[in-house]
């Protein structure tokens, strides 16, 4: 049953880098209207790097984040147009940047499997962040697909905003969607001792594992590692909240 319009909106703490957080805030507003109140509080800020890239040629590039696409565009260097992407959001960003994007619609393991199922006619270049999981290049090289990698950005940790701290120090429900193991770890480190009723929503089992020991009222897992499934999981959490 929908909440009455005079009931205060439940805050949703968005700890992704600012651009991604604001995009997800728009999705929350479109789906939930006044039932939720997005609070943007980035725990990381992207710093784009300009490394020397391995010598080509390459048959395609690999992107494991939308930030990697943005960083690649900033390099202003010739890259192959074929782009293997970890998920739909990254593929959408790559397509808008002019790549022929193929989405694995999953995680690093799904990405490696998709490439192995349709191997390229040449070497691949993984453009990634400094902090990475999944060992994409290592797995592909072990499987016989020559893959180089280059670090094109890093994520600098940031402290939670004053508004976010006030929410965590209050006694009311706060929904916290978590999109990566690193952001989950940064949140867990800063949320120790939180007084709020935390309702955590994890995009993957790896993310859920990071915050499992953080005191919380509930911990939901998205059915798939994408934004649509995170919205569905947040909806289930919202509907399960007791009346104020």
C-alpha cells in the first residue's frame, strides 16, 4: 500500500561518485516521487589519469565502469571502436562516446565469459581504475586471449557530508544502496556507531559480504547487478518499512 503524501520521505543515502549518485537520484525521483528523499554524499571522487598506453594494435577495449569510459575519452587518443562492457550502464556510456558497445550484463566474471564466448581477432586493452576486482586481464590471458591493461583513473576517498552524518546519528530509517565493494568498505568504516535504522541494499553478494557485520536493520540483495534491480530492491525495502 502506498504511503500517504503527508508522511515524511525516507532518506536514501547515495555514496557513489557525484555524477553517478545524481543520475541514480533522478531515477529514484522518477520511480518513487516524494516517498523517498535522495541525499547525495559521495565517498569517492574520480581523478582521471593520462598514462602511456601499451603499444597496439588492439582489436577492442574493455570497460569495467562508466568512469573508465569517461577517462578513456579524456585521453584523446585513437582507440579501437569495439568495446566490451561489464554492464548496461557502462555500455550505454560507451555507445554515447562512439564505441560499438557490447554489454555482458553482469559482473567481471560474466564479462570474461562473454569475451571467451566470442573471442576477438586480436589483442584487447582493459582501461580501468587503480582499484579493481575480478582480475579481468589475468583471466583472459590465462585463457589465451592476450590482454593488456592501463590505469586511467583512480577514486579518491572522501568523508561523508555533514547531512549524511546527521542522518546516521539520528534514530530514523535510512536506506543505503551500495554499488561496489570499495564504496561499501568506505561506508562501513564511516558508519560504525551509527544510530539510524540502516537498511542496506547491495548490488552483489561481494558487496553484501563487506557490510554484513555493520549493524543494520535489514540487508537486501539486488536480483541482478544493475540499476533497475537496485530500484526494485529499494522498493521492497520501502514497502516493508513499518508505519512511522
